[in-house]
C-alpha cells in the first residue's frame, strides 16, 4: 500500500463536492475526538498519581501554642494542630469524617451497649522507642478524670470506667449506653512512663507540656523562644516509630506570629506554603500561598 502524496491529497479535496467535503470533515473530526478520548482514558486508567516523598512544609500560624498536650489542647487551633500531628488515639477520623481504628485493632461492643472491649495493634511504640500498652490508655483516662489535673475534657469522661485485661486489651464500662462513645475514643493518648511521676497539681505547669512524646506520624525536634519566653518557631520531623505508613512530607515547620499583619508581612520575605489565621470570630487557611521568586521545597 502506497500512502498518497501531498499533491495527491490536494487533488482529492478538489474533486469532492462541498457536501462531500463537509461529510468527510465531520467523520475526520469524530475520528480525532474519539481517538483522543480513548487515549486519555487509557492513560488515566493505567497511570497512578503518587505524591513525591521528602521536602519541607512551612506554615505561618497566628496564635502561639499554650500546651502540646492532648488533655489540654482544646483552647486554640495551634494546640490542636500540633497534637493531631504528634499524638494518636484509639480511633480517628478519616478523610470522609468517618471514625476508623487508629491504635485500636478491634472493638467489640456488648449487646446492651455498655461495654466496649478494645484491643490494641501489635508492637506499638512511642516516639522515644518505649512500648505503648493499655497502661498508657488507662493512665490517660484516669488523669483526665482527676479534678486536680483540671482537664477541660473531664466532663466527657465522667462515669466511664476502664479495666485492664492485658497489655493489649482493655474494657470500657459505661453507666448508660450511648452511640457516640466511639467519638470519645479519638482522644489522643499520653505516655504513662513520661508523666507518671508528675503530680496532678503540677500537670498544668510541667515543662513536659512542651516536650511531647507521642505515637503519631511526627515528633517535635525543635522549639525556639524569643526573649520574652514566647514560642516563635517549631519543627516537626517524621516519627520513625510510627506504626502506620510514613508521611511523604518529612519536615513541617511552624512559624508563630502574634499579629495578623506580621504574618502577612512575613510572607513577603519567608517562604510559607500555608498561612493560618486564627481569630475569635473566624478561622481561615490559605493553602499553598507561595511568594514569587522563592524556590519550592514542598513535595507536592
């Protein structure tokens, strides 16, 4: 088979009538569109998009952390963000806001809804390498329930008893059944071996509130203060002992600002991938705001 030359193609269009040219162009367009659609579908079906591993993510935050401790971290969003990255709970929310197991391997609920038998995953570790067991969970619950500790979470745990069955299994006993109890199990767990020697009266004042040992995907590696002893800078790096898949972003840096104007101004000189504005009336985040002329270290 010999492919027509350019000159022959020119003759081909000359011998066609106007109607025949329209029909030919219509089928040519349909063929081209169909081919493009098939090729695009084939590409998307056989291509898996994966994030790149590594890099540094910088976030400017308005409002300094007051506690990096899950039993106190309800008073501002900076606290909650840090606790979410550093600590883990028995349960957690997935991307669809559904509650799924985190540290827990299995939960069995009694027929009357008053007892929750919870088993932990195997070989759980704290960021310092110590084993995480039911002792840590029980210690966290009893600490919250202690009125001298002054945890704002105490009211939600009144009337709940927790009994150790083994290092991997525990039983929660409720006075009255309620279907939302699994939400309570999203509480982040404290390490008993770190906090057990701190008296209940000194929990609020302990410097351990800014030396967190957690079981979440990240661990705190740097905390810098200014001359007034206010936190200005924090660095989190991947927790090598995290039980789940390692995060793709290996380092997260938080720069703390007291005024919104200072935060915005800093964005002109410091590469920030996220600006978090925290006020009494609103919270808004401008994700992936990157000043021009800066090198992008975010892995994307």
